[in-house]
C-alpha cells in the first residue's frame, strides 16, 4: 500500500529524511510522481502550532541523493516555524470573522450578516424581476423555560429549534438568529405567494417539534 513522507513526519512529530526513495515504500500516486519527476530523496518536516499540535508538514524533494546540511536544516526549521505562525494567524482571523457574523450559540448567521444578505437579495430580485420574502419568527412561551429551568436549558432549546428550522429550509434560504428567541428567514427563488405560505407552515411545524431538555420532553410553538 505504501506510505508518504509527510504523513510519517506528522505521525512521528519529527523530521523524516529518505536519501534513496527507490527503497522507500511510497503510495502509488506519489510513487508515480517521484518517478516521472526523477526525484531521488526527500526530507519531510512537521509544522507545529504554538501548543505543540501538528498543523501539517513540509516536504523537500531532490533529484540528488541528499542529506540536508545542518545549516539548511536550521533554515527549514525556521520556515516551518513561520508556516505554523501563518497558519494559526489565518485560523484566528477566520474565527474572528466567523464570530462577528454568526450567533455564537447556534452558529446561525446573526443580525449583522442577515442585514448584509438582505439588500443583495433585493438587488438580485430587482435585476431578474423576482421577489424576496422575509419571515420573522419568534417562539411562544420561551421565557417560561428560561425562568423555570435556567438559561442553560433555554440555550439547549434554541439549538434544537435552530436545527429543526434548518432541516425544513432549502439551500437557497437564509435562516438567522437576530435576538433571544427571534429568527428571520430570507426566502429567494419563489414565484407564488403560496410557496411562501408553505414555507411558513413548515417552519411553524418545525418549531412545534418535540424538544428534549434534561431528559424530559417539551413542546413549544412559534409565531410568524
């Protein structure tokens, strides 16, 4: 079946040097690449994060039977350190961007992202002569759960309801949480107002599905 130097470096969390690839059992796609490119040696280096976690690996192939010189190995070590910093910085930026535009409890788009999508949907509808539907949904009697069972139970309910609502929507629809128990739905690509009514009914049915909180079953309803 064969292996791959980067995978071995990741597993061992240490550099891997193969001076003669002819004697190394490579997986089939990599073996074909090495053969076609005339490569004879490789050194693979794990890329580690700030907490020692493995983020990836860097492989340097050569057409010579090479063993990295200590000074070159030092430079590669600097490169993998910089790569680790760059990867974590990008992840952090992506996380910040996600948190700025999504609800941290349900993972749904928040009010800011919904307000970004809405004018663009209206512009698309104006260009194509279509229409856009905006539904506002809130949960009935949700405050009772928060008051009697605590905010932890309330958070659990919101997550379950969010999942139920998402299951009945199309990929082209946008569901956002814009307040405590308030949701908005942006509906595009429909022609008949009855279609919007059907979607609203599906959302109400989804909001009324059985919820399990602390091992007990509960039922809520929604208003649109």
